[in-house]
C-alpha cells in the first residue's frame, strides 16, 4: 500500500484560514443602528409651542386689563385667576372653555408668579389646551428696575 501525502498549504483555494478582516457584518450593524436612531429621534422630541410677547406689551397687558386679552395668572398653591377673577383648580378647564366659547380670537396669556412652581404653570397650560385653546402666550417677568435691584442686595 501506498501512503498518500497531504499538502499543508494555507490559502483560500485550499480552505485554510484567511488573514483579511471581514468588515461587512460590522457595517451592517452600524447601518441598522443609524436607521434606528433616525426613526426613533423625532418621537423623542417633546415640547409646547408658545408665543412670548415683547416685555413692553406684556407689562401693559397685565396692568391695563385689556378686555380683548385674557390673562391666566398662576400663583403658588396653585392659585389661579383669570383676569383677576379667582378660579379653583378643579373648574379651571371648564371656566377657560366658557370664557373662550364666544370669542373669535382664542389667545390666552399665562403669567406665572415669582414663586410659582414650574409644574403648576405647565398644568395650567395643559388645562387650557384641554379647553380648546391652541395659541398660548407666556407673559415674561417684568425687568427689574434699578431701585428694586438695589433693595434686593
């Protein structure tokens, strides 16, 4: 009997190990991650569209009490007033709906007190949206006068 000798050679033709790196699976995984990120990212963005009037008109509207503008004031507690008329938290949404039922211009300005909690102001905005108000403006705080600023120090 004759013995057969096996050749020992490494190479692709003989089925041995290849020294080249196959990056195709890595590129596939990265492309999948990129696609997932692009699909999921718009769903993560949350916010509230609001309009902020310039400080001059905001202070004038808050002090003058213009009949055309409705201002919801939010104080700590929460204590709500609509154009200086007190409203309880439970009836806030229905009261806003009643005020704006016959109005053609449905714009509400929300003014938070200095000591108001952020969540209370956001809850008031949510209740206004629930009452059907789509345009909500936030009234900025009045800029401090130099006399008031010197008394705080």
